[in-house]
């Protein structure tokens, strides 16, 4: 019994239940007021988007709004980001349609059932990754990818509103064909729609500048809607919505169909996590928040699991609504709860009134939001700092516009990994020598100070790990350096910058020692970390390297090398690089080696 109790106790500690409202300590009366405004603004924004995204996914329009209720609330309750707003998104909608269209006819009950089942499975995958503490995988998304993704998403959002702003029906095509369509249809611009959109932009900008405490985006939509009613004309409206809450649903289908949905569910789950955490990190970099990726995985997983039971299809973090939330002054995830509640209330109470909200007004507000996502200082900082990071940022941003958002994110991550692997595969050698101008004569970079070197000893510091991807480059670089000074017979490799060595690296060190010995040279190693020494011992290299060639510290290595020098050369040397050289009389070129 005792063993059973101990096992159960360990099991309870291992399986931690998801924490609800980890952000509740941040809620204040002031934040509630800001969150209320931001939540109401986000609810109005999601109305046309939810309808459009549901149609893209092959579902009836009300399912897009259902996805903006329960999943949005669950992600807010269990997520870690203070500003991320979840719900229907373009990328997820496209993936859902692409996968399910081959299995069932879109808009049919069978198709809807499969979409709900896929949502449930995707949520299970996300929850499992969060519970398994796999959130660290997202750390491979670098800051340059985040910045490029933010800029690209802002451009993507802005381009998507051009048709509504100009009152034109524009096809969803490639960027170039889209541009050609805009140019061809420009003479057909609906001037009333353009005036309504311009009114929304102007009111939002002016209220932000003059009255920053007021809900500028919400007021902009009201003002633009009023102008649209005054001007009349043919304006595209959001349209009337069904007056009911999302019905309960059963997200499971037959075992055979479930098995067929697993690949699509995994794709939706991974894309949803990448999108949500990328957006959350992008916003957190501006607000200074420390994100818990595992908690965010759990929040997204529970949102989709709950969505499967409440007639919602797969959801993720929304860049548009997150940007609106931040721009509207949201402080905590309470804004997401308010948004979910407001969408539910709209469906119940004022659904017919959405028929009077012009799409041009929403487009104007989204243009203001998109402009706020582009941070010129951050872009300039990356461009000043690193050429490689600038390339990654630029390709990620362009991919958002020229291809799509999910490809942009993954391409940015892959580019970051490729640049990282290229850097780690090319470690740097630094030539060292004692600095006579310093009291303790530390070993410093020879090139920086133009220091003299010992004519018999070459000191090299290796900055980088010795592994299979770098072993060949390390060998080539070291031989290139040594070929320039063939008279130096004693090579000291300072390995303080080596954090890791693998089997290939161990073999390379042993082979280099053998090759240098055939050339009449000796290789010494010092300042190795304990982990590196342990690996050398386990590989059997320590016995093969010979005696007195591996030292823990630089002074020990120097004393060991001095015993093996040609003292005839030392006696004639005028450099006297090391402190120990002072013990040797100058001018005696045939000096016996001291004991």
C-alpha cells in the first residue's frame, strides 16, 4: 500500500493540471476599463473577418463567429500572453479547406463534422505538447524572424483591405496579379466607400493624437458608419448575422475517419502553435512581458478541444485582432473574454444591426492597426547589427506578402537555422600572446595589439564547439595558419571556448596530433571544460594523445612546453615573450636545457 501511495503521489506531481488565469494578479480597475474598450473593439472587428474566414474554410458563415466565442475565451483563460487574441485565422482556414475538401463536400453536414473532429484532434496534439513541456521548440524563432513576420503581416493585412477601401471586388490571386487587378479596376473606385474608409482612418489617427484615453478605433467605426448612412450609395456591409449562440456538438467520427484526419490535425496543430506563439512573442517584445510557451501551448490546445464541442473550427492567434487589442489599450486577457462575450451578445441581441456596418469602415480601422505593427526603429537596429539577420527579416516579410503567412514563418525559421549552422560549422581561431603592457601579462589577441610572438610556440584559441559539422573546417583553418609559420614546432590549443565535442571531434583531435607529430611538431591542449575532458576520456583519446600534452590551465601548459623547447633558439631570442624567458641568459646560443 505504501508503494501504491508513493506511486500515486509521484503521478499527481508529474501530471500538473493546466493553470486557469495565470495573469489574474495583473487585473485592476484601470485595466478592466481599458480591457472593456479593447474587447468591444475586437468584437466588432471579428464580425466581418469571422464570416470571411469561415467561407474560406468551406463552412457556413456563422461558424467563423462561433470560433470567436468559446475558443477565444478558453485561450484567454489558460494562455500566458497578456494581449494575444485567438479565433479564426486565414492560414488555418486555408489548411482546413485544403485538407477536408478531398474528404467531403464543403458546407455539407459531413464536412462540418469532419472539421469539428479535426479541431478536437488538433487541440489534443497542442495540449499534449504543452503538458510535455515542449514549448522550447518555439525558441528557434529568432527576433529577426519575429520582426519580419510582423512587418509582413502588417502589409498582408493592409493589402487585404484595399478592395473594401476602394469598394472593388478583387480576386484572391498572387501578389502580382492582385496588383494588376487593382490597377485595372482603379477607375471603378467607389468614392463613397473611399470616403468612409478615409473617415475611419482620420478619426482613429486624430483621436489617438488628441484624446489617447478614448477608444479611437471604436469611435472611428461609429463615425465612418454614420458618414456612410449620410452619403448613401452602394456600400458593401458586414451583413445580418444569425441570432443564436453556438450549439453544442460532438466532435468524434468513426475510427477510420479519425485515423484519416490525424495528419491534417497535426499540421493544423503545429501551424496554429507557430502562429500563436510567434504573434505573442512579437507583441511581448514590445511590452516587455515574459512568455510561458508551455502555458500558451496548453491554452491553444484547450481552446481547440472546447471548440470541437461548441461548433467552432480550428483557431489560433490572430495578428489582426491582437494588434487591435494592443492598439486599443488592452492590458490583460480580460479583453479576450470581453471580446468573446461581446460576440455572443451581438449574435443574440444586435445581430441585425451589423447589416449597417460598412466594410470600408472596418478596412480603414484595420489600415491604422497595420501601420501600428511596423516599428522602424527595430528594423533599423537589426539592419545596423547584422547583415544575415537583415536578410532573414527581409525574406520573412516578403514571404508574407508574396506567398503566405505560414510559409513566411517557416522559411524564416529555416533561414535562421541555416545561418546558425553555418556559423557553428566555421569556428574562429584567435592567435594569442602575452600583453607586456598589463601587470599580469594576460594572453590577448595578437592582431589587435600587434604583439610579438614566441618563435617556437604558436598559441591558438578556438572559439566554437568541435563536432562533426565543424571538424573539417577546424582542420583546414588550423593547417592554413600553421603553414604560414613552419618554424614553430609547439602548438598550444586553448580550448576555453569549446563547449562541446563529439566522437568526430575527438577523432579529429587525435588525428591532428598524429599528423603534427609526423611533421616534427607537438600539439598541446589546455583550459578544456570538464564535459569536454570526460568525452575525450570516454572516446579513448586521452591515452592516445601522449603524455604531458593536455593541461587544465594555461600556466601549466606553458611550463610543460618550456621543457621541450630548443634552448639554443631561446638564448638568441630578443622577443622574450613570456615572463619565464627572463630566467634565460641572453646571447648564449648553445645553452644546456635546465632541469
